[in-house]
C-alpha cells in the first residue's frame, strides 16, 4: 500500500509478514514525520504497546501489548475474491500456447487474436468450479460488481477462513453473486455488522455456516464493569448503556479502557441470531471459540438447524442450554470444552422422558468437568439420544477403569447405540446391564428392594441414584441372594460356574452338567468339547441361554473372550452344535 491514507482505512483488516491485525488509527505520530497506521494484532504477543506513544493515547487495545505503529507501505490490505480465485485456480498455459494466433469474426470483420484459446480455457475452468478453498489468501473484498457471478456462477462451497474480511457487507456482496452457495466458512475473520438490514434471501441456499473464532456473539455484547456483569443489547440499549457506564473503566483481556472506547469497539459485533435470520434453510452452524453467551431463545430462527457446534465457549452453562432446548430439528449438539459439569431436565421425573431436545441424537461433551454419575442418568431422559462422546472428563479419563466406566455409562443410558464412536453391540449392553444389576444389588436390597415386585419399597434416594435399576430387574429378574454374596475372586471354587451342556441337533447326546471357570475362554471351551465329542474345533458352534430369559439364545462368537465376558452365570445352559 502507498503512504497515502484514506478515512475508510480504520477498522480494515490487514496482514503484515503473515500476521493479521485490525487498523485502529491512521495519521501522524510525532516526532517522526510521515503517516502511520496503528494496528491491534490478533496475536497480542506480536505487539509492543497498548496504542500509546510518549504519553499520548492514539488508540486502544484489549491487551497491553496488542498494538503497534506501522508504515502503510508495509501493510497488505488484501485482494478481491475473484482475483484470489484466479490466482489459485486458473492454470497458466505454456509459452508456446500463449503465442498461438487465431482468426475470429467479430461482426463482419475478421480479427487476429493471440492466446484466445487460453482465455476461453480459463473462463471454462472458472465456470465449472463448485468448491473453492481460499483459506489465508488475504481476501478483503468482493471485487468488481457482478464479476464473481459472471466468472464462476456454479460455486457451492467456499472456504474463506483466515482472510482479511472486516465487514459482513463484503461477505454479502460475494454471496449475492453465488446463488447456489451451500457451504460458507468464515472462521478467523473479524466481521462488523452490515450497514443495511434488509437482506432477505442473501443466503437463501446456504446449509452450512462456519463462524469459528470470529468474535461473534449470540444476541448481546457482554462486558465487564468492575465486579458486575451487564448484558445489554448494544443496538437497542446504547443510550442506557452509556448512562450506566460512561466514565467507568472496563476490564477486557487484562486491559483497562474507557466506556466510550469500549462501546466503539463492540457496537458492531455480529450476532448469531441476526446472521441466522439471513439463512432460512441453515442446517449446520459452527461457533467454536467465540466466548459466546446464549442470552436469548431463538424463536423464529435456527428452526431448521440439525447440527450446532458450541465448542470452546467457556461462558456457556447448563441454564443457557435450556434456551436452545426446543430447537425442533437439532440432531447433533457439540459441547466440547465448555466447562460444563452437570445437566438437568426438571420437566421429567425418574424414568420419564424430557420434552427438551426432542430430536437430539448425538451429543458431544468431551474435555469438560463431568464428575458425577447423575449426568448420565439425566441423559437417559433424552428421547432420541443414540450416540454420545464424553472423552477426557474427570469421570471418564482413560485409565485401568476405562472399561468399567464404559459399562456403567451403557447401563445408565438405555437407548444408546454408540459410545465414544464405538458401536454398542447387544451382547455388550447385556453384559453391562447384568453387571450393573449385580454391582448395586446389595444397595438395592438395603434401600427396600425385594424379589417380589409388590413388596418393593425403594427409597427416593436410591431411585434418584439408579433410575434404571427397576427396569433392569424387570428385564433380567431381581438379583438372587447368592448373586449378592461377596466372593473371594482368587479362590477357584468361587470362579467356577455350574453349567448344563446340551446338544440341540444331537438328540442322542445326554445332557451334561459341568463346572467351568468363568475366566475360561471360548477357545478353550471348544478345545475341551472337541476332545470330549471327538469333533474338530473348527466345526463347533457355541451359544448359551439363561433360565431367567427362556427362548433367548446368546451366541459365543469371539474365541478370545471369556465366559464371564458374555455374562454366563451359574445354572445357564451351554448349547453346542456342529
């Protein structure tokens, strides 16, 4: 850029040696002659000061070392959208092809051309583009009006992340020319609100919008004033905000600035709900790392959204989730690294389903502070939940108890089909639920549990802690007294299972009764049966059935697993076929 500055330079996004910043000041900085730009860096460690020089405040930064003064000719203000596409996607022809001459007729006059084939090839190439990635290409504006629509009208997916876009006006100018645009990634751009408000249909075909690390808010700008937080809509309540705060100091990211400066910094912050209103068919919305506070219930927007990513927004809490709990089509909710530790659905009692999140099928709560089992009991109330990811929480850290933790989660959430991206097979669910039933059997009995359902007098405390226990008793039968006895795990007699062995396809074979160790693998059981029956191991097929569930046959398919793994118990019947 030249040393000539224009007034509209303030607020522009710029690049300097690969680092991005926002222009906060343009002018003279005595005693050094000539024009300067005062910039606030995205990376505060790149700067040297807070916008002050020799006692004079030229601009304000959110961080005490976030600012620098730079000569204009050292700054890259970026390029337009179409130029960036041509630079990246138009293949240059070789020198021989560029020199080719052609005769074309314009009207009635023949015209000699050079490189005509090359031009036609470039235009054809651009018109066929459907997916464009311009990440970190210094795009700052749309370019010549109508140029994008004419050159590449078929674009459907655009990645504009980490560019120099500073206003939604420029994004709108681009989107207006891409009528088939379905996916738009604007991550790591700092966008001010557009000057106009009538934007109906601008993103009419958009299905996926990515706004990670853009500084976007939900519906309000929240600021810190002394020790109290004030949430005001800066568009509607600006005068009220000024009356409340003028003259006070605001703390933002370790920097103290005046109310007036803070207002000028935040007045144009974009709002999620307003952006969503421009996208009537939006299905996926990504808002990672924006310090978002969900401050308002979306009533006439986000009604078509199926996936919402709120990861790494540390200000979100359980109560805020209630504001999005009635989005009718929300199927996937990503809450990784938001600091959440609990969740409750007060509209649903023990064993009942909540009316909240009616369509939610997949929930991600990785990297949070979940440390209580009640969290998973509450998730069982979600009527449509089928998949859960909850890695790296205090309760689910990967250690020697990881398998036990997995079993407890499976037993707690009855409708779950996938846990941490691993499918829950029927035999794993059965094992988990039987083990859960056994593990808390003594507690159930002490709390008023009884073999006869009519005599059950379970305490409210037990029901809250184990809301599915009664259902498991109905499913598998109440635990017997012998199951609840504390066993000595290293005594062989306590590891032995008394099993009946039947041969459904060999009626002439007698039923045997045999004691086998619960730790015995299926492979070893087959080896013993092979010697007993004189049948090759490879021909043997094993399964078992329990007297508690007559008619239900469980296949023993994995030769490396033990009888205990399949929850084989005393008095069960081993079925052998060949």
